[in-house]
């Protein structure tokens, strides 16, 4: 649907003012500029997409957003499940051009543009034998994952991405460029470590790097039974912090390296990453191989960024998903998972199990705006759907599945929240965290200019 642009929106003068590029719907290149990871938002038509070149461009666009009153979306990697990085008839600040990366090998610190993807960042840092933990997907943007928290393949050894964040450059709602760290604007620095895009536009992150060249990692496919699932989780919990795992219990896709008779049956498609001594890592993997004879086993020594695996830009399935925390994992939990997966005929359905703990849990809850440090596991349930006809029943299945596993706990990881309502946003920030976030919001964005996000309203 075409939306009438605001009478105050003068695209031509914006083009003249910005160093970066501006796309309006009639411009060639607009459709490419609008394309996001999640295909559901393909039909959304912003009035203007500003591919900014620097903080000064951002300040200019923020002024325009204030003056026109148009809805403002901020985009780094464009992976928001909630569609927060685009807006019908509004203004998009697209940061994908901010790809600077300076690596100080000696002090092991990176200064990274927020428009880099996880893979771009990791490939360059790997070239000098260093790494920062991000997520499980190479195309996710550094901007979104860092501000939401960042739970990935190094989480148990080195904590979340925010635990490696030393400073950030942020353009606040009034256009001021602020350097935030433990000493300068510590309230803002606390809030952006988990509070998402509520407080300003992050242009640059200073991130701690760890010496890491190779890992023992990759995919292992095991048959999914109550025993193998429970065994997998127990092994992942008992393993040294060097091991982080993501176990996808799912219907097996028709993968060429899996025998045909397994396609469509329930398997554990696990991604594992060991970031310590290589020989010790190989031994730890034997414990997983001992759970059942692997259907496929591609776990091997590899450069760390290879764990992201190849991505096909044309493969853009429709999916509904729900995220939750779990504090224990019993055989009954595995049975519930298998029961739900067996009862669905969706082309793809999954329960993703991530054992947490380790370094992530050793940070106090009040140190950052992410305050779920003690949760033992993150579980994400998801179902693919084909279109509007089957979406309602897939959604119902996902919702029932999440309810069966969450015991009424509404809280979850903000990075994986879709557009699920304010109760879920509130629950993502437990206890005193919510009130403090609202105070910081009132300091840096009192008019809630940055409201197209998992929104934290300013305290009045
Ligand atoms: C396939 C997939 C896999 C994922 N895997 C993981 C994972 O393993 N671990 C994990 O922790 N998360 C994971 N996520 C969640 C992901 O971290 C969030 O969706 C994140 O917000 C995406 O960041 P982005 O920059 O790509 O998205 P965008 O859509 O560009 O940004 C999302 C929102 O973040 C805010 N934002 C982004 N950049 C900035 C910025 N520079 N300044 C201010 N605000 C900003 C804005 O509000 C924006 O709307 C995954 C998501 C997907 C789709």
C-alpha cells in the first residue's frame, strides 16, 4: 500500500544535505535498499531510506524525523523479526554503509562500524587470530545483536557480546554524538547493553577481542529421542565453558549428507563450538558421539568464522517463533518437545535448545540492562508456514508449544522477540532493570523518537 508522504518531507533537500545515499520509492535501487532478511516485510514501503555515511548524516535525518513527525526505523543488519527496521511511509536510517573496522592486535580491541555483519567482523578479526562472540548467523548486523545482548558460540567462555563491549559512539535523539563507556555517560552505557535501539543510533562499537584462531566445531546430527535429548543437554551443561552448543530438535530437512530414510524424521541437528585446546575439544565431542551413532558428523577443527556456515540470500522461509528461558531440563521436557514436533505437519518445525551459564552467568544482573544472567537455557520454538492460510494454525502451535515449556513465565531474550506486545517487552527487563531503563530513556530520548523497537517508554 502506498502511503502519502508527509508534506514536510523534502527528499531532494535531504539528498543534498547527506553524504550518504537517499532512496525514495520512485528511485531505482529502492527495492534493493528496502530488502530485509525477513520476507514478511517485503511489502512495506518507507517514504525514504537514508543510507547514512556518518554521525552527521544521522543527526540530519533525526532532525527530519522530529520535524516531519514521520515514524523512524533504525537498521543495521535488517534481521528484526518484529519488522522494526522498516516502516510504512516513514523514514529509515540504514547503517549498512558503516563498515569501518580497526583492529588493535596488541591491546586486542576492535573499533567496529555498526553496519558490519557478524561474518564480516569475524572474518577480519580471524585473519589476525582474534574473535568476539556474536551470534549463530553471519548475516546478522553488529548493531542489533550488540544492543540486544548477543548470545552465540562463545557465550559460555567469553560471555555475551555486551560483555565484550568497552564503549560505543551513539547519536542521541537531539543529534548529539555521545561517547558512552564506564566513565563517560555510564547510564547510557549500561542501558545500551541489552536495551536495544531505545537510546540512540549506535555508529561504532569498541569491542574486546579474544585470541581465537581455530575451534573444534560444526554440525552433528543425532536421532532425537528422550534419552538423546536429555543426554545432549546434560553433556552440554557439564562440559567446560569452552563449549557452547545449539541443539535444534527438528524434522530433518532433505539434506544431501543425510540418508533419505531419515528425511522428515525427528533429529537433533546440533551446532557445537569448542574454543579451547584442540585435542581436549576433540575428546569432549566424543561424549556427544557416544549418545547415539551420529547420522551425520561434520564436527572438525576449523577457523572460527566457518561455524556460521554458508547462507543463501534467496532462501527466505516464512516462520513464526517464540523465545523463552528454562531453568531445568527433565525427561518430561524432552517428551513435550517430541510430542509437539510429532503433532505438527509444518514443512519445518523446531525447538532450539541453547545451554547457557559459564561466563555469561558470572556477570551480576545489574551490571547491564540484560538481566537474565542466571537462566540455565534459552529455548526458541519455531514453525515455518506457507502463507496466510496456514499461518494462524502454525502460530497457534508455536504459542501452545511455548506455553507448555515456559510454565507461565512471559520473559524471554529481547533479541528474539517478534511483535508480541508490551507485556513481553516488560518481562524481558525484570525487577529494577525496567525502571532504570525508563529513567535513562527519559534522559536521552524524552519524546520517544526511537519508539519503533521493543519499546521502553520514558518515565514521566
Ligand atoms: C536468522 C537469525 C539468527 C539469529 N541468531 C541470533 C543469535 O545467535 N544470537 C543472538 O543474540 N541473536 C540472534 N538473532 C537475533 C538478532 O540478534 C536480532 O534480531 C538483532 O536485532 C538483529 O540485528 P540486525 O542489526 O541484523 O537487525 P536490524 O533489523 O537492523 O535491527 C533490529 C533493531 O535493532 C535496533 N538497532 C539495530 N542497529 C542499531 C544501531 N546501530 N543503533 C540503534 N539501534 C539499532 C533497531 O531498533 C532495529 O530496529 C538472530 C536473528 C535472526 C533473524
